[in-house]
């Protein structure tokens, strides 16, 4: 639920920034940061779906799942850090 709430909050922020227009002081920076955050969140969702579909009990797939899990964890940390910095 947190992921959906974060995604919706970012989408609402992006809409508000776009509606304010380029006259806003940090317009480009905020557009880029919010867009990157949305991209990371969509990528995380896709990676989680891929990991859920792979069989963890299959020894041949365990190394790939471990790599996907590590990538997903890093993306989650980057997304949350970016959103924490944006909120403060």
C-alpha cells in the first residue's frame, strides 16, 4: 500500500509542478527528480513481478533471483531516499 500511496503522491506532485509552469524556480529539477522516482517505482514493480514468477526452489535460478533482489533493494532505497529528501 505504501508503494501505491508514494506513486500517487509523486504523480500528484508532478501534475502540480507541470500546472505551475516553467516560471517555478526549481521547475526542471523537480520534473526530473519526480520523473526518476516514478520510473524507479515502475521498475521496482516489474522486478517484483518477475521475481515472484521465478521458482526460488530451482537452483539454476537462485543466482539470478539473488541479483534481481539486490537490484530491487537498491532501487527501493534510492527511491525512498529521494522522496525523503524531497519531503524535507
